[in-house]
C-alpha cells in the first residue's frame, strides 16, 4: 500500500475505496479483473474535463480550434508524459510476459492506465473530483491557441468534418482483440450513424485502432463527396 499511498499524494486525491485504484493499475495480462472498463470511463471524463478547462482558458477560440487543442492535450504522448511524472510505471500490475517485454515502459499502456485512474476517481467520488484531478494534472502543461495549428490526426479531422455539417460525432467500439495479452492488437469500429458508414481499423492500442478506423471513415467520406 505504500506505493498506492504515494501515488495518491501525487494525485492530491485519496481514494475511499483503494480497490478501485488497484484495478486501475491492473493490465489485462495480469488478471481478469483489469482496468479496461475504467479506461473507457476515464477517456470520456478526461475529454469533458479538458474541454471545460479550454472553454474557460481560451475564451476567444472557435469550436474547431478548441477541438484541435483538446486533441493535442489528450493524445498518447501527453498522457504518457503525465503518467511518467506520476510514477505510474512502478505500480503497474502486469502479467509475466508483458513485464518481460517492458510493458511498464510502453507509452500506450501508461496512457491507458492514466485514463483508468481518472475513471477510478470518477467512480470513487463523482465527476467533480475527477475533473479537479484532471485540471491539476494539466496545470503545468503548456496550453496556447497555437496548438491549434498542429497537424490534425484522423479522429480530430473526422470530428471537425461532422461538426461543420451539424452531424453527430462518430461512435467507436472495440469489436475484437487478437494475440497474447502482452502483444495484442485491437480491432476498432468507427460508426457515422447519420451517413450509414461503418469502418474498422487495427492498432497496437485502443487509441491507435480508433485513429486507424477514423482514417478509413475519412477515406469513405471523401470518396462519397467527390
């Protein structure tokens, strides 16, 4: 528990139910009681918390640019860096094969674990507590309108294309996983319901699979609108 206590100090949040934090740190290679559902929840909480922060701090920025700045902040590289600062790598519970292959250093695993921790805070104490944790985590991250000029990733480009036409955002679902727990690939489906488009993509992480699926959906959209 010393390690978990230290992490809670760094988060500036103390769990009422420490089992939630333990699960957030548990990779699917370690146990059937793993962190993927918490990661799913934390991803949504993170996006909303960052959106509210940007709405307040970048009051003059239009919707499209706000979306792009948010994409820069919630991308894997940023979450990986924050996870390293929290020393999450030392507390990960990994299966033997994943541990041998350096899973505690893999950016995708660390980024996903941070999302799971945010999801665990939300379950433990509600959205407000989770939002406060997110805002503290990003307090030292540079945020400026210039980030909006960064190259768009497929998910952001697809979102902006749909928003510009007043359409609902796409839905992403993991429809399958392949390979051993320490070397999985994720098969992700991207659905644009209003247009009847369903595309799939495969990646070494859920996030990478979503980007691949979004890229496929964009190709379909562009071919239909030529």
